[in-house]
């Protein structure tokens, strides 16, 4: 049994990554959502995750042993090991190494994108205050996408053809670029469109919109 603890679907880019893997590979799970940026958010998360951050996966084995994993990429790696038949990573060892390389680059870098284009899947605007550091990050992401799509286009619509953990790692960046009107090349935009067309992504965005509507209702009643 898989229990995934996530943050707001409007804001939590890290939560989206393992959630998307679970959804796209049809791995059974149930979720608990903890709203971020509230006075008791960290205390609520600490009930599940020793880091006090989301996401966290609580896995219960058939022998009723429990394990908690509290990092998005670590969760995805664990799922890949638990469900090897689903091929969460590319099956080919060279492709898999390449997928891991760019996924880890995503996991540890691109600070300008994170800081200047915060995740908000309900935002729609044209962001023009692009610093040199941000443009460098945008260019690097675009280069990764373009290179992989050109290399593996015959295998499918995603970075390595079939959807993989690598696409889940980059999905929040695609949402950010879409939200802030970041211009990319034709190949890169086609990749963004492929991600946005996923039913799971649309479900995530819809749930984020519900959070906004709920907040507005609470403010009106107050």
C-alpha cells in the first residue's frame, strides 16, 4: 500500500513529481494533502515526514512493514525498484543513465527558475523581468528538452519516447513556463504541450484551482 503526503496542488512542485509517476503508471495509492504556508503546516507534515517537508511516501509491505521516503526523486527511485515491470526508467541502460543524469540535474539545480518563476499552476501571465541567471536556466532546460526529443522522437512524445520518471521531474518546469509565458523553441513547446495534455496533469491543475476557490470562499465568509 502506498500513502503519498503532498502539499497544495497549486504550489507544490515537488509533490507533483511522485504523484504524477503514481498516476501515469497506474500504481495504487491514496493521498493526504497538507496545506503549506499555514502556521501549523510543518507540525502537520512532521507527523508523516522527519524532514518536515513534502512529499513523503509511506509504503506498507505485504508483511505490514512500514517505510517512509521523504524526497521526490528518492520516492520515484523506490517505486522503480518496487515495480520493475512498469519500466519507470528507460529499459536500455544507456538511456536510463542519461535519464538519471538529467533528472538529477533537475533535482539539484535551476535555482533561478525556482526563485523567479514560483510554481503556481493557476497563474497565466507574461513574465518579462528575465535576469541573466534565469535566461541561462531557461536555455539549459530548453537544450535538454530539444536534444532528447530530437534523439528519441521516433519512440514517442516524451523525453525518452515513453513517459518516465524523467518527464515527471521536468513537468513542474513545463507548468511554470506555461504559467509565465516563457518562450521556447518549436520542439520544446511541443514537449510542453504533450505534458499539458496528460489527464493526470489536467487533474492536478483542476485540484489546484479548487484550492483557490476554497480560499476565496473562506475569505468571503470571514
